[in-house]
C-alpha cells in the first residue's frame, strides 16, 4: 500500500463531501459549478496541515492525487471564465504544495516540475501573489543547493513582482531575498531587506485579507529567517538569540519547523564554542524528525552532528550516533 494512516483517512473525507453524481458528470464533460470548486478548495487547509505536521514524503501522494483530479476537471469539463480562473488557482496552489512536499522529501527534480507547472497555472489564473510564492520556493531550493546567485535572482523576481501586497506578504518575501544576499556575503543589502521585513510585519493586523497559505508566516518564522541570515553572515551570537526567540514562539503543531530551528541553533552553538549545548540540541531534533520526517532536516542534523568537535570514541559522539541510527543514518 502506498497510502496509509492520515492520508488514507483524508481521501475518505474528500469523497464524502463531494456529491458523486456531480463529480462524475463533471469528469465526463459536464458544467463545473462554483459550489463544486468551493468544496474542492475546502481541502487545502487539511493538506497544508498534513504536510506541515507529517512531512512532505507522507503528504505528497495525497496532494498529487488531488492535483490530478483538478487537472482532469480542467481538461474534460465546461466552466465559465470565473470558475476557470478559480480552478487554475486551485491547480497552482496544489502544484506549489506538491512541489514543496517533493522538495522536503528530497525529490528535487519532481519539485521543479511541479513548480514550473504551477507557475503556468498561476499565470492562467492571473494570480501574481501565487506566482511570487511559487518563485520564492524555487529560490529556497537554489539556496539549499548552494547556488546563491540563482537564489537571489528568483527571490528578487518574487519580491519585485508582487506589488501592492499586504504587509504580511511583503514581510514574507523580503527575508527570502535577504537570505540570498547573506549567502553571497552582502550584509548591507541583507540588513536593508530585514529592516524592511520588520517594518512591514509591524503593520500586520488581524483585519488584513490574505490568502490562507500565508498562515505559516508568523513571528516565529520571521525571527527564524533573520537568524538564518545572521548565521550565514557569521554574526553567530545574534543568530543564536533569534533562534532562541523562535523556539519560544513556534507553535507546538509545527513539528518539522521546530526541528529545523533546533538544528540551526545547534549550528550556532557549535560556532560559539558550546559543544555540549549543541549536542543536546542535536539530540532534541532527532525525535522531532522521527515524528515529522523530512529529508532536508535529516541532512541538516547529520551535518550538525559532524560539526561537533567530538572524537569517535567520545561517549557524547557515540550517544548521538546511536540516536541518529534510529533515523536510518
């Protein structure tokens, strides 16, 4: 079986909320109603929660299946221009999510294919914000692969292409460009963008009308982005302070994100010379990765372990290696 547990239950939930006759008629070329599109859109929060809490590898199969259903509707059915725009936006967001889940699972070529297709769908939907969010994800992939110049071009395009957006959106896009500048050592440009992000986040209000996918970008995420920039710039003590603040703020449901931030703080503590504290943070990250599997976090925690100044015979090293072995490394 390819699908078990929560994804399998999710499939049941989707098919119990859509009228069978309506969907069958649509897939045979019938007219798509706004009501059907709304029901399909209602599945997005569940998929986002599943991917964020259980990791990309467990969620990508279900996201791909729902994306396939939307593509079938687009290909086989009749719809008005307004309904078509919503369908393309739904396909774009599902493609972005499928790309992110693949990226998290270490399937990088698949991630690129999903994101390129999602960009076409977002363009057809005339949704510049969705396009910017997809390009932002592509920038992060380049950053992870140590291609900072390409990361910068993509992040700058995402940032500059999303004009007239809400403060939260502006605060989300600016740090991505800042991280690319930090990766190439441009501290001046990085600081300028981080100050811009901070000022925009101060303007965020609960009455702002924003897409649901922006819900992840909260105060903890902003602090994590700043900390990552400072870590890349060698301003380790400041980075550690931001990561400490992040870990106090991050919601308990964001297990994968907490693992990421714990590992980043471990790297900061290693650079600050506190190997014991760094080792305890590495140990803290391991059960989090087990709970929310992530190939990216797995690579990060292995690197963090190897940076610790322990000999192979050091009991602290052996204890960590035994725990890492439970993750299959």
